[in-house]
């Protein structure tokens, strides 16, 4: 079966600090509504290498991620001053020195470190790093933070870190973290409810299993968060992060070259200990790459078009995983925003039929949310937006993207969640 972007999009619901001692507030959330069970329209049967297709090779030497003593990648808990945030993949990479242990990263370090640790493709790492830097980092020193704020070279940049990007980068309906509005503005509060839901879905996790979790958390947020909002870019990031779990955390072997993901390995990457619902403990900042773990082959590196196709496939299985819009101030009041209206006609559902156009939408949606701060230190490119456009230029030409669309953000005025910024803390 082939999943086209066109048919996936036709099922679109109208388009749509460093490390503070935040109390884990899950207990306060007991009186919430659970969405009813829902079956997928079909099962995709995708391998754990997702849309890049099955892996045809296994090479133990290339794929072992050596975190043993003497490797230089030993696990070490973050020390005082080290920044960690809401992303388990980045926290684990920093805890093992694949990216700097202090949590401040350059683009080159992102590409190298995430390639080495997870076989993330250079194009995907570049995009994620440039967006992090432009939204919440320092384009002059070319650094960004995997958690809360840091001191930029010149004080005009909002160097808030990715924890300070609610509805720009970070979004509601995350796989395990709670919605900012329901957690005192923090974006990284572990939700035992979500974790236990995920845990009980399977003993071995696949793309189809994670799609079910993505559907569950989306419907849960709509039912319970009056400020639920899904922006054009962050509304794709949270669903894509679900697929990162399968694509980047699975273990690989000669018998199973496309990978398999056990509960033990999942717990290690998420910093969870304990063996059963009611007994789990989340250990903040302790995300860990397991010993004897083999990443996906680099020949199957996970890239930008793969990310889009996997999210689209999940949305075909469970229409509504992708949506642009939000609740209008009360729970369960979701209203959507039309993609064609939003982009002044540059993108429409039919247009997005091929993978490159989907990638272009992602690139342009990421740029649409950027601050347009000017500074002479940025040289000829002049502004943060100019800098990011230049950095992403090679990707934009690779995918033959149309002229930059301006997004009509006025369409978001009726959603109170759209302007809610959160506290900037993980
Ligand atoms: C430069 C690379 C990366 C950046 C900038 C990044 C950024 C983010 C951001 C902004 C979020 C919040 C999204 C949301 O609201 O749900 C997030 C969540 C997440 N990321 Fe990453 N990420 C990166 C790489 C990775 C990698 C390599 C993995 C897997 C190994 C990963 C796995 C996840 C997961 C599972 C979540 C959801 C966490 C939860 O809800 O508990 N990410 N990431
Ligand atoms: C990964 O798979 C190999 C082969 O089955 C196994 O020997 C190894 O222990 C697994 N690693 C983890 C962390 O489960």
C-alpha cells in the first residue's frame, strides 16, 4: 500500500529555565475526562525505520552506540548549570556527550552529534537546529539551548531555549509531557497518565502503536485544555516527535535490521524506572542511552520527507492527528483554520500532494513564526529571519520550494491558546 500526501491531507481536519524545581503536578490532574477508545481506519504495518523503508543491512560495528567506560560517551547526570529540557532525545544525547553536556549546542554539533547517536539525517538536524537558534537561540554565536534561557552575545535575541517556545516549536498534545496551560505554564511536566497509557499499549512498540498514542493525546487535550492550540509548525512537531520514539529509540540487530523497541529501552530513554503502572518513577534529566544499543543504519538515516510522510500516514490512520486551529476558550470547542486561507493561497491541500511540497510547507511554516529582529552583527542577512532564510536556503532549493508564503496569523485571534506563552520553563 502506498500512502500519498494528497489522500492524507484530504483527511485533514480543516487545517489547520534551565532546570527549575517544578513540582510534577500530575496528581492535581486526576479529575480529567478520558477520550473514548477509537480504532484506526487501517494499520500501516510500517517497519520501525518508518517512511525511509525497511533497513536492508545491519553492521554491528557501525551501529553500536558505544556508551561504555572509556568511550567518551559515558552516562553522566547533568551537573549544576547544565541545561536540560522537554526533549528526551536531546537530554539523552547531552547526558552522553554526543552534544555538549552543558546543553548549549551549535548547528555543526547538532548535525554531528545526532548523526552519531541516532542516525538523524543532516538535513533534518540542520532544520531543527536552525529553527532552534532563530526562535530561541543566538544566531551570532550560533548556539541554541536544549532547555531554558541562556545569555546571548547581544541581549536583543530572545535566547529562551526550546523550553520557551510554546506554540512556536513546543506544542500541546505531546507524547508524555503535559500541556503548558494545564501545568502552570511549564512545557516539560511528565504526565504519568500519558506514560501509563503508552506503556500499556504494547510490549514492543511500532509505528502503528505510537500512532494510537498520538491520537489519544490529541483527543485528550481537546477534551481537557480550554487553551489547546495547534499551530502550523508546532502542530506538526508534537505528532512528529511521537514518531521519533520509534525511529530513533529502537534497537537494531541482524535478525531485526529495521529495529524493535522494548519497554526496557523505552524506559531508559525516557528516564523512567519501575515495572508496572502505579510503581513508575520519572527521574527528571536522567534520560539514558542503554548499553548494547544499536542505532538505525546511517544508510537509513531519517530525513525531512520521511518525517512528513510518517505524520501523514498516522493522520490517515486516525484523521485529526494533524490539525491547525484550537479550542476557543472552553474544553472540547475545537475550530479549525483552513490551510489555503492561512497561506494566502500558496498552499492548498491538493498542492501538497508530493513529498517536496510537504517539506516546503514545513520549512515555510517554521520561518513564519520567527522573530524579525535586525542587527548589524548579522551582516548582509540583516535580521534573524534573514539569517534563517539564508541557512535554510539550500534545503529550500533542494525541495524546489515556491516563494515564501506569508501566513495570515490574524486567523488565530479567536484562539486564546495561540497567544498563551507559558512560563518558559521545562
Ligand atoms: C535538533 C534536534 C531536536 C530538536 C530541536 C528537538 C526539539 C523538540 C521539541 C521542541 C520538543 C517538544 C515538542 C512537543 O511539544 O511535543 C521535542 C519533544 C520530543 N522529542 Fe525532540 N528534538 C530533537 C531531536 C530529537 C531526537 C533525536 C529524538 C529521539 C531520540 C527526539 C524525541 C522527542 C520526543 C519523544 C519528544 C516528546 C517528549 C514528550 O512528550 O515526553 N527529539 N523535541
Ligand atoms: C539490542 O539487541 C541486541 C540483539 O538482540 C541485544 O543483544 C542487545 O542486548 C539489545 N540492547 C538493548 C539495550 O536491549
